[in-house]
C-alpha cells in the first residue's frame, strides 16, 4: 500500500529512531566478528537466526529485502521535498530490479528463470516481469512498465544507448538518469533541508561517473565518444576531468588524473574495483561524520541511507567470501572500510 505523504517532516522522531537502530548495524567490531565464523551456515545463523535460509541466493535476497524495510519506514515521517528526495534515493532498489529484467530480456531468458532474482522493494510496485521479458522489442519492453517515471527513464536509456544494445551502456544510461533526477531533487529542497546532505549525494554521483568512464576504458575498450553522453550530471565532475582520467595509460595514471578535490584514498589502486571500493570508503567516512555532526536534521536519514547501503554491500561481500571459502584476512581486506 502506498505511503500517505505527511504534510510536514517529523525529523525529531526520525533522528531518534535512526540513532537507536544504528547500534544494531553490522559495522566495525560486529562486522569483523562475522569474518571469523565456521562457514556460511554460521553466517546465516548469526544474522538471521531461525529463518530457515539455506542457499546463498535466499540469504542475499533476505538481506536486500530486510535492508529496504529498514529504510522505507523513514518515508512515513517525511513531507514535502525531503519526502521526494528520500523516496528517490530508495528508487535505486526498484531500478536494480529493472536491471535484472533488462539483462534477462537482452539475453532472451524466460520469466521463471529471471523472476527468482527479483526482490520486494517496499512501496514500489512490482514490474510485470512476464510481459517485459517476452516483449518483441526494446520499445515494447519499455511500454510494458506501468510506472510512468520509470518508463520514461527506460525509453530515454534505449534512445541514448543507440545501437549499443548491451547491458553496460543501457545501465549506464539508466544510472545517469537516476543521478540527474536525484541531484535535481536536491536542488528543489531548501538549504536547511539540504545542509550536510549534498556532499554525500555529489560524492555518490561522482563515484558513478568515474566507474562508468574507467570501466568503459579498461574493461570494455570503448571509445570516449561512446560513453560521453552518459557523463553529464549537474554538480558532479566535469566531463573534461573524466576525459583526462579516461585517456590515462593505466588505472594508476587514471587515479592521478582525477581532481585532488575528490579526496578519495586511491593511491594504491590497481583496478577499477579498487577505485570503487576507495570511493565507498570515502562515502562511509563522510556519512559517518555527517551522522554525528548534523544534529537533528534531514542530513541524518540521508547519512543513514549510505551507511546502510555500505552495510548491505559488506554483508553480501561476506556471503560470497564464505561461498568461495576465502580466508578471514581476505574477507577483512575486502570490507568497506577495510579491516586489517
């Protein structure tokens, strides 16, 4: 059932509840403790005791759905532009479902195979998976989406990606549209609402831009012209900065070409994945500082969103680490922030 939008924001209640809930998050010592368990079943028992979860897929799906539920309640206490902004932050999980359907459609996979990878996303309605996956064309795939906002984003993504009907290009177009709308929503908020939040939102958008540019360069051997139309987001990195990084000879040179104002610890990066992890570490540090310094303000739920997002990323990392029988020290190095 869709949430009724309150007439005003009750930030006192939100902040009180969020500060109480952070104590139960898996971070720092509680997170490191999870790297010393005896196998995947013990990880499941520690995080979701008596839930009857057996497979990695079941566990990861439960992690994501629990994560979304731990954020969606905040909407019930937000009104006006803060509601719109936070709801758009949560929209990212609906778009992740969309990407699953998109990959399945492009690969010609059936609804039964693809649907098991979808998750419940709170108040956002489910996509008509069967109709989308059996669509006769990209245009019909987009037309099957009942949510007009998402439909327009997908239509634009297909149009923008042109002949490059590959998941990387279409997903880059989708994500760029998401960040453009996110930062537009931030522009609509008042300075009081936005205080402390904008640095996190811009850093998130910058991580996306750098990831697209460097994955195109080093993973897909694409030309800059093939991805430049995905690299324009208001308030984020200028396309000239991204081209300098793109033109670098290797990943380390690309890191050196990025503006120093990013303050991202990437001196030892050897892969694009290392750069992305460094960005997430910087997002964690900024979100943690904002969480404690912002007082009673809208910046607290925004910081909480990013802290929870990184918690989810770490728990999924540990799930895969146990699946592939990594050593505890390897698990800890892969956390955000890394735990040595």
